[in-house]
C-alpha cells in the first residue's frame, strides 16, 4: 500500500470494547384508576326506640399496616314508593349520618 494523506499507512489497531456504566433514567409513574359504581337504596322509616345504655371503654393501640385505597363517592336520590324487594348492600365507606 502506498502512503496515505497523513503519511505511510500502517495496520489498524482496535482496542477492546469498553463497557461503560448504564445510564438509567428516572422511572415513569403510571396510575390506573378503576371506577366501581354502586347503588345504595336508603329507606328512612319512623320508629320508637327503647334505649338500654351500655358503656364501653375503648383501649387504643397503634399497630402499623399497609392497605389499598378504595375511593368511594356517594349520590343520594329520593325515590318514590317502596324499596326493592331484595336490596343489595355493598359497603365501601364507613356509614355516616344522613344530611352531612
């Protein structure tokens, strides 16, 4: 071979491949939201109650646990007439007084 533009051409030396540390991007966070609609019939009859009072002593402990979040949303609809024959009760949130 004749001389190249930078002088006489020699053999090409190839160094071993160098593996560099991985470049890690921050993780992308994805949230899947699942919506579970529920119908809760409310019946508001009148009744006289005889009260027997029981006193409870509440002892509080604070263990730590982990759980899944279930978000509940409520709608109150005034329905005419009587309730369905076999109402279906699905509870998700703790009961609260009517009209809050």
